[in-house]
C-alpha cells in the first residue's frame, strides 16, 4: 500500500470505483476516462510501480492478470469481436498511474477499430 497511490486507495475502499471483478490478488474496475466502449483496468492488489518492477516471484500475478482479462473480455461480450490488452510502461510509454495495471480495450463494432480506419476489412 502506497498512501498517495490512487489504485491502492481504490483497492482499500478509500476511493470509489466501478468494480467488475474482485479476487484475492487481483481487482478490475472501469477506467474513469474510457478510450473505448469497453475500457477496464486489471490491477494487482500488491503495489508494483510498473512492468519494470515486476519480479520473477510475482510471475503468478501477471498470469492471473492475463487470465482475468481474458475472462472479463468474455463476460463483457467483446471476446469474439476482439479487444486489446495494453501495459503502458513508465512516462515514455504513456503510464500515468504508477501502480501496475493492464488495460482491456474493446467493444468496437467489427471493422470499426480506430487502427483499421480506411483499411479494407
Ligand atoms: P495509464 O496511462 O496506463 O497509467 O492509465 C491510467 C488509467 O487510469 C487512465 O486511463 C485513467 C485511469 N484512472 C486514473 N485515475 C482513476 C481513478 O481514480 N479511477 C478510475 N476508475 N480510473 C482512473
């Protein structure tokens, strides 16, 4: 727990979030500033600053994050159409909150993903 970390405060119930999953090691909640129709953050309860700080002993956390993301994508109905999983790493990678998290971005109509604009699909 880092006192000034917003994700630690959400995990501890000191700040509100729209949770979609709460497990022993991992939680997931909706991003406050969504950049996709479905935008959910998968967050370990343990405070780890970024992917750069992930240690071998925490490999199980990464595994749980990925499998939880896969399950949430299915529950949100975006698994078949497709989705993105993104880790932003440090400032240069666009990281803003320095508590490890995995973005699930999806819910676009088939062929309407911004990356595919102008491409024949
Ligand atoms: P990143 O750039 O990878 O660090 O993304 C951090 C995301 O966290 C960003 O998309 C906005 C989201 N976010 C920041 N503060 C809050 C908050 O207080 N609540 C929720 N639900 N999301 C937040």
